C-alpha cells in the first residue's frame, strides 16, 4: 500500500524563486576560500535558490578525496550568513543529519548510494523525525522505481513535509555517452505515482561532462521538472571531485540564459483543440502498435509449434543478427535513433522468445487460448 505524501507544493518552499528551483554549488566543499568565492559568484545569479556543497563524499575507490567533514559545515553557515542563500548538503547516516542540523543546513539530500539501502534510509528518517528541513531523495544507482519510492515514503513517515526527488540517472555496465543513463521513464513513473512531489533533475551527474548539461537540463524542463541541481566550481578543472562535469558560475549563467521554458499547460482554446487532435492521433498510433505486436506474437507462436515438432532450439542467433541489422538500417533511414530501435527490438525479441517458450513447454497455449 502506497503512502500518501502530505507534501507542500514547491512554490511554497522557502527559497523558491520560480521554475526551475535551482540548486547549485560545488560537488565538494574543498577550502573555505573556494566555498565562499563560488557562493559569492552564484549569489549574483538571480535564479540560484540553494547553495549546495558535498561535505562527506561517497567515493567509489578509497584514497580519493572523501570530503572535508564537519569543518565544511561552518563554511556553509558562513555562506548563508553572508550571501543569504539557503544551503544544502548530502547526508548518508544519522550522524551527518545531526551535524548538518546543528549548523542550520536548510536542505539535506540523500545520495544515490544511500537510497539503495533501506536500513540507512530508515536510520536517516528516524534522525529526521519532527524536524523542519527540506529533504530531497536522489534515485538509487540502479533503475529500481520501488526502491526510490520506498526511500521517499520512509522520509515522508518522519513527518517531513518538504520532500522532493532528484533524478541523477542510473548506472549501467555498458559505456554510454552519459555517465549515468537518464531512463526518463522512471522519473515519469515517479511523477505518476506522486503527482505533487517536486522533481529536480541533476544534469551534472547524468552527464558526467560539461558537454551535455544544457541538453539534459532542457529536456528536464520540457518534461516539466520543477528544478535543477547543477554543480558549479570557481575552478572546475582543478576540482577535487567531478572535475569534468562542473562549470564556472559564469558558464552556469550562460547555460541558464539558453534554457527555453515552456508552459506545462495553456488556456488558449485554439491551441488546446490542436493539441487534443494531435494527442488523439498519438492514441491511435499506440493502439496500432499494440495490434501489430499481438499479430507478431501470434506468428512467433506458430513458429514455436514448428520448432517444437522438429526439435529445433528457440534461439537462432544468426536470424536475430539479421533482423536487428535490417531494422536498424530501416529505422535510421526513417530518422529513428539506433538506441531506440535497439531497445524496442530487443524487448520484442524477448517477448517472442517468451511466447515460444510457453508454446514449447505447454504445447497448446497460443494467443487465442489465453484470451
Ligand atoms: C553529489 O551530488 O555530489 C553526489 C555524490 O551525487 P550522487 O549521489 O547522485 O552520485
Ligand atoms: Mn558530484
């Protein structure tokens, strides 16, 4: 049973200045000077609502910079006093929560390596009981919507009423363009589950490089995300963590100026008419796709019968190689991306195998008999 989240709307949150609710600052607090100078430059950018800096850094390998620890919280307190920006940091255990609260940190986020662990999230939730602070839950490293949902529910149970989610992409074994795969369907599903939950996108950790920050931020805005978390450092190339993905405050400003903000809805009746009609067309195409898929599976099952009768294995990889090559070439010629074709046809192929398996194991089951 899903918990109903009694959340306040993001436009009622302290520090909110409009969409996007912008959180920016260095990946890590390194020195007092670096923290203060970055903060001064970011405070001069109107859109920045919250200043972020990692104090305790979860690092994949030991001997990397693991953060300055509690000392850095004093610097964040100074940022708040001197610039008026709200301040936020990552917490990964109850000690971090107590320390951060002691220094008046306004926003805490739970990192991707923490939200995978229900024990730790529960420990943090217990430490937050009855506290008035903003809490953002990053998606777990692996694309598991239930784990993300569960972490949000645990925080909600502590009575926190300003909860949001941060989409920072998902780890994958394959090397891809981005550091973390966006898998946009997951944050979209989270929004379906919790329509009022503020959603922040973190293009820095999705991208892993300065190169793609803008395109990811733009996509998030087009998908109606409420906010952005973008890492910014006065000297990105020499940053002690995530050097490749941080931008100077000046470059951040330039990036923001190129973001196009589209309205999530419109009251213009003519535009509504046109959109309504186009959406109907989309629905028709979706139905057509499903009908075609059903037909394709029926053929696959028929093949399954032949294979069963003649003792042939289900998977014949040369045939599959041919199919994928052919559909990729055709799809590309139609302006479809190779990634999409690959993903869709892998899924279709797997579904065909499942249908054939059923035929071969039971002998009788067909699409007809399951209706
Ligand atoms: C971070 O925000 O610096 C961080 C460590 O992020 P994530 O948990 O998304 O890897
Ligand atoms: Mn980082």
